[in-house]
C-alpha cells in the first residue's frame, strides 16, 4: 500500500517552509571544538531567574510530576491580576507567546481573511497566518525602522481580522509612543483586533512608551501579549500570557489548548510576578552597560548599528551575516543572522553580562582589524 501524501496536504502547508532551529549547544561546541559558548542569539536574560524563582525550582518535589497542571493557570492569573490590575478572567496563559499567536489567529481568522503586520518583525505572526491559510500582509518599516501606521491602515480591508504590532519591535528595538498608538487605535476604530506584542515591555524605560494593558478599557479591540521568557529569564519553561477585554479573552480561550503550560512553569512564573528583589533593576543596569559596549565597539570599527529599547542590538556587517556567524561561532559566540528577518548582512546581538560583551567586542575587532 502506498501513501498518496500529496492529495492530503493543503496547498498553504505544502508551500510553507518550516523553521529549522540550530543544533543543541553541546553539538555546536563539539562540531567547533569549543569548551564554552556564549549565547548572544536569542535575547535571553543570563542574570536570571530571580532568587525567589531559583529557590522555588530547587524545592519542587517529584510528587507533583504525576499530577496534571491546572488547566487554565488560575494561580498565575490571580497573581497577574493582583500585580497588573485587570480581573483574572481577562488573562490567558500559554505555552510561550507563539501558542497565543496561534490561538488568536484560530479564534478570529478563516481562509480568505488576512492579517496585517510589518515585513521586518517577529516572524511567527506571518508564519502562523501562512500555515493557517490566512494571508499575511507585510508592510515595510518606515525610514526610521519603525512600524508604519499609515501603511498598515492602508492595507486594512473588510477581510482584515488582526493587526500585529510588535512594540518595541524585534529586531529593531524601535517603538510607538503612546500618542502614536492612540492615533492608530482611533483610526482602526474597532474594525479588527489589534495585538500589541509587548514581549520586551519590562526593558523599556522611556516615559512616552504605552502600557497597552492600561489602554484596553478605552479600546476594547486591543489585545496585549507579554512573556516570561525575556526579562524574567524563564525561556526554557515557555510561559507567555495575553490580556484583553473579558469577552475577547473568552473567544480566544475557546481555541486554546488546555493543560498546555506545565506545573513547574506556572509556579515559576507566579513566583517571578510576585518577586520583589532587585533582579529587574540589575538586569536593566546590565542592558544599559551592554548598549554602551556595543556602541563603543561599533563606533571604533565604523559599523552601522541600531540600538533600541530591548535587550538586543543590530549590527550591519561588512561581510555576509551567515559567514560572520560562522566566524564568531568558531570563537565561541553565537549570534542571530538577520537575513531571515529581511535584513541581509546584519546580525542581532543579545545584551548580556559585561565581561562577555567586552570579549565579543574584542573578537569582532580582531576579525576586522
């Protein structure tokens, strides 16, 4: 018996090019003869997690392993409510923001619909739309590498269900201030759902940066994403959440997979929300110093760079970004190439501890001396 697979696959799946992650760190080290590897590629917070989270993880007992996690992360949602203000029913917790993106698309879109976002941003919005049979409309960033509100509004039609705004944007670190966000939401006028992805919310210290959870009472079509993977340093546990009006959250919950967030992840995220140690302040100080080091290095080399509001920076390279990635990997530094983000010959570098970034700057200087 032969399997006629082609007859079973929808065209939008057959044409989709899946994401292919890099090999595990241990394999990369073995292949490149390294005894260490500095991860500057995924915007992880190498200071974390916070002390109270470390203690909790160390004390978790094996007795919880046979028991299913709570199906909708109620304890975590209560902690989010107590900390951020909205009722717990307005929060939905997912297995990272990627699952939440999928749930939102499933909740509001069907084949023939479209979403609107930028062409140079977090690619999962585009990917989830494409493999769901939904058209992704990708609008170029403006000349300052920001989301273009007028261009996005012009792309909206009666089949547009979702607009994704990554704020601050990954990978450029640029952001919409509150006035821009309000003008955009006023112009959308409730015609579709606007998702403000605030994955790097905790890193932004600008006074004009909007807190989109606080805007939701005025704009009931606004959905806000945040994550525990970045500032809170829980990337391995995969916890993200959204907040929206209760009626909107209820619709999204209908498409969401129950039990997708494991018990350890729920407990650690709750501890992170309630933590009152200096951890976040120490992380912000590390990132500020990291920006200084990258700026000094690039200025000395004459390299173009973009330093925005997240815990990452972009550097324009005088050679192929993939070639430079390989050269840096052989020296023990893993960076993210930007060709896949439609920034050919740029790399993205995470802002980590000072000694690591100093060594990275020395290596970059040595390569291009």
